[in-house]
């Protein structure tokens, strides 16, 4: 399953890199990334194996600093 996470406060690749690190630490695999620095927006396409992994991912991701920038 693929989920798309959209982030605000994405002024440069360093911001998106940090969000991607938190996604990976939470158990997701980033398969695509997109940055619109002019609009300070970023998107990560994240692969999760199944609903069980998705539930575990969200529980862990909610504890990261990146979560508050995700919409």
C-alpha cells in the first residue's frame, strides 16, 4: 500500500530529508519524493506492507517532530 504524506515548512531538501528520516525510523519506505521550495511544500510517497504495518507506522510517526508538519 502507498500513502502520500504532504508536508508544509519545506523550504529546502534538508527539511524533506528530515521528514523522510522520521518516516523511515517509523517503519515506512519512501518510494518517491517531491519538493516545491517556492511554496514550501513537500510530498513523500511511502510504501507500507499492509494495514498492520500502517497502524504501527502511524503510532510511531505521530511521536516524531515531523508529524506536526504533515497534513
